[in-house]
């Protein structure tokens, strides 16, 4: 199987994601130079990152668990994905271990900065990346 064979709604495991996209099996933003893809994992079950949906837009919380997030590493990869030729592929997790493919997405606008609590309860600035399904 190839990652291009995935259909929206397909449910796969974490190991499958790493094998299909030739990416890491850890983290919420997984960049693969081998496939020119960035896999985004939006967990909605028991997760310190507070992703949210508003209509057809998913606001994906940037990376960085403590303190104010910075526009570097994974966050910069999301921001620059289109310019650098990387496709963003979204998986949503509603129960531990089950990754539901939500399709290819794109940045719909510039990221917002919001306040959210970190793992210790301290308030900090986070990036919220507005993502919409990509029209092919």
C-alpha cells in the first residue's frame, strides 16, 4: 500500500503511518523528505494540545509543550509547507491508537496566536494553524 491509496475515513495504526509516509512514529508533526509530506496528528482524546474545529476549518495547535511557542522547527515546517513543496496530510485521533485519515489539507490563513494552558497549567502563547481540506 502507498499513502496515496488512503481514503478519507480510513483508520490505521501509528506504525502504518510511519511506514506509509516514511516518517517518524512520534510527535504531532512528522516531516518526511523522502515523500515530501508532513503528517499532522490532531489528537482530541486526553491531549495537552487543544485543537478545535470551526465549520470546515481545523485549528491545529502548534508544537511546543511548555512556554510560549516559537515559529521554528515543526511550526515553521507547517507555515512553509506549500512554498517548500510539502503536502500536509491530517490524521485525527478520537481514541488512543486509532488514527483516522482526514485527507490532504492546506494552510487557509496565517496562524493565530492564542493563550492556552501548558501541561503544568501555566498560560502561554500558542500558534493555531487554520487548516482546510485541499482542493486537488
